[in-house]
């Protein structure tokens, strides 16, 4: 059965909320990427998310809330710095890993004693969360391991017929996922760079953040191979014109005379906004190889390089199996 597309309108929010209250799955726009939402307190609802994405069990989801006022229903923050970070960055692209309460289903957190919490700033996501009244487990709304969606059309390309509805809120503004910071005891630890830079977090904390992004996967987006188009991705400092075959695409802040090329800004913030869209366009063009020139500067440089590195990493599991497991 085809997925319903809920266009912007007066009853869009209430329709989405009713589907979610009934245990369904709805892809919603956030400022980062589109997320696939389901009731974070329901095993049955969360299981539909794993099944739709082909996501491995045990890989934790992030719970999205309408406001920080709901935090203690889902987590038990013991570090006083949580409040400082929430005041500074919520609503916004920061996920905090905290000790969890029993309200969140164990399936959503992979059986862990912690949960990732975020308050998104997108007005449509905020309205749906407010109408729903609870927490939504909402990983990116794509097949697992594939490029995250930044439009409703991207969601349907991966998940049409596998989810109940998608709310079309236009293109996302940030274009990459949230920063994930663990504050569950011990030093603040960065698990995934994202829409809030490390320097911004350290300015609020008044202390350095430990880099835990290369440790074992204990949060969303930490696997070595992720965010990947179907085409092979190779990171290059410049483009050799001799490599520009008909099945080779070019992405980055470089102008080349080549039909499969997508220009992105040198600043990492603008680069991030268009990166996933360029990857999906290159796939749609039939490219077998994407030569990617990274951005040169910007607050989101670490986050963009993280995504490029993971997209260019060959998994030990065949990518077709990883992304499209039924």
C-alpha cells in the first residue's frame, strides 16, 4: 500500500498525530534531516521503524520531545550541566545521551541503560510532537546505511509502501544529523559530530569534550560505514580531468566541465545543506563512482568530514544487503 503524503495544511499536524497515537509510523521534517517517527513508549510501534528501515536490532534510536520540560519523563539527568546545554541548544540539533527511565521501550534503546534525547527546532516537527504529547523514536527516514533524506521525495524513494505517512515540510535547512553528546556519568563525550560544533559545546561547559566517536557503536550513526550512496565514494583534494568518465560524478566546491557534477560551497555549513541531496542526485544519474572534494572551512567541518569518511568506508557487509534488507 503506498505511503500517504500529508501536504502542508490546516489538518496535517492532527492527521500525523492520530497516526502516531494509533501506533503507526510517520516521517516528519526536522531542521537536520527527515526522521521516521513512532511512539517511543511502544514496542510494537518502534518495531515497525526497525522493520521499515531494515535497521539491525540493538542499534539505538533517538527520542524526540516537544520541549525540555518533558525531559525527566524519559531520562534521569544526574549531571547539572545537562540543564546548561538544554538552555543553550534546545530546540536544536543536539542529542544528549542520558540515563533513561522505564517510559522508553527497551527496544528503542537497544537494551541500554541510556537514551538519546533531542528537542528539534523545525516548526512542523514541534507541532506534531506537541499534538502527539509523548516522545517519538525517530531515526533518519531512509533504508539503514543509506543517505539520510532532506526532502519528502527522498523519504518516498526509500520507504514508499513501508511506512504509513510522510509529512511534506519542504527541504531541511541544516542537511546533516544532530551532534550526539554523552552525559551519563564521567566526562562529556562526543559520540557523533553534527549540527552543534564541539567548540560551541565547550564554550557552554567551560571544559573540553572527550572525543568518543571512534569507540564502539553505542549511539546512532556510529558505525564505520554509514550515510552512503549506492555509488562508491572517494574523497579527493582535487579532480583529475582524466578520471571524468560518463559513470563518474563530482561533488564539492570545484567547477568542472562534466555532466555529472554538483557544486557545493567551500564553507562547511552550506556544504552540509546540499551534501545528501547531491549524493542522491548522483545515484539517480547512474554514477558508479563519486569523487568528493571536501569543504575548506566552517563550524560544521568536523561533522561533514565524519559523514564523508563514513560514506567512503567499505563495510565488511555487502552494501546492498546493509541498505535494502527486507
